[in-house]
């Protein structure tokens, strides 16, 4: 019996913010789209992954997101300061090193992000 993602949402106690990268302004800064929030599970673990550029790198966090995100390395993720016990920008907005979406028989229902 296949279960929808809603059957697993109780295992995603965290909330993340996600913004798609937009245009570059006249100062060379990236502008971002509207902030969308998602339920997620954030796991602090070092893992060897294949980055967006095709190289092997070590990620520091794996984020399982209850939603389908077509992640790009220029997009911005926002993690909770209370979860991290930090207010440093590099901790709140870590680099997105890689991502994957693995569908099952019901289709794609979650995304996995690897953060630096």
C-alpha cells in the first residue's frame, strides 16, 4: 500500500524557508523570489555527495523537504536560528551543494537537499 507524503509529515518537525534565485541587480547582487516555507527534517551529518558541478564534496547537513523543489546552487535556503543555535548568516543561509528527487510509484513527493 502506497502512502502519501502526508502520512510521513510527522517525521518532519522542522520548517525551512526557500527562495528561488532571480536576476542579478546593477550592484551584482542576486535578487530572490518570494519566500516559501516547507516542513522538513534537518539532519546534521557529514556525507560525501556529488555536487551540482559534478564533483565529490562533503555536505554538513541533509534536509528532507516535504515538497518538490527544483533546487539550484544559487537559490537560498533559510534555516531556523533556534535550531542552529547561531545567528551567523553562513549558518542561517548555508550553500546548497546538491539535491535529488527520487520518485516512487506515486510520483515525486519530497526533495533532498545537501548543504555546505
